[in-house]
């Protein structure tokens, strides 16, 4: 059983995907030695290679935890069961290109892992919905000495530490039990539901237009 933190960052202590999340998961699962908590900061291609080369043992269940591809309700956490599926070769290649350029993305990790057949039949994601500017705002808050939980909740409209608590609760439940009648909030996710890859040019123009 493996838990992979996709997009782990040790730069900002208050960021929900970071050292505190890893420590909290390890503490919650300390009596489950068969569960491994891994840092999947690396690109999806490198994650795949670690499984292919035997550096990581292929588990019978995996839970990937990271950011939602799109922000719809900041401050919430959702869980999905990955059902796989196929995308056109060109679309997969776009994701591989993003991966080798250093972009770490949960949905790219899912699709590339499926393409190279490294995921077990029980593959889940637990996704934190954060506004796109959250990381930058947390960096600024820590640099300016206003990163207390209370101040961050007022500034962001949600509390990063509470998101981390939700992530830990959902991830540990899926890691230990998978999906059962008591865990009906997990919904299916398939390849045709993934957000399309946005080209560098499109992203650059959008950012420029936004100031």
C-alpha cells in the first residue's frame, strides 16, 4: 500500500502539501507498517520510472494526494477512484512534455501512470481545492510574519491546517479500507474527465492579460 504526495513542497510550512502532511500521515499510520508514505514531488515520468525500475514496490492499492486540477470550491477536499481509460496519443504526449519540463500535476501523474500501466486496480486520488494564488499568498504571509492559522483563515477564506486535517482523514481511510459502504463520498474519475493540458503559449497569454 502506497500513499504518494504529488506536489509536496517543503518551502512553506503552512502549505497543506508539505512536511506537516507527511508527518501527520506517518503518525496516523504508524501502526500500519505495510503502508508507505512517499514524496512524489518528482515529475510524473520519474514516478513511473521509479516503479518500473523497482525502486518503488508496486502496491495493491495506491492513494495519490495533491491539488485539484481546477478550483471550484476553495477549502474543500474531494476523493476519487481512478477508473482509467484512454486519451489520444497526442494528448498523452502533451502531458509527458509537461512532465519532463518539470511541471508536477496530479492528473498528468494519473494519465501517464495509466499509459505505462503502473497503477494497481485500486487507485485513488484525494484532492485539495485551493485558489490558484494560494501558494504565493502563503509565501508572502510567512515572509511578513502573519502566517498564524487565524490570520490565514481570514485572508484566504479557509484554513490551510484544516485542509491538511481533511486530507489526512480521507487518505488514511482510503489507505486502510479502500471503498466500502461507509465511504460513499468517493466518486469515479476517468481519462475523459481530466482537464485538458493548456499550452505554454496559452498560459503565458492568459497571465499577461491578467496583469
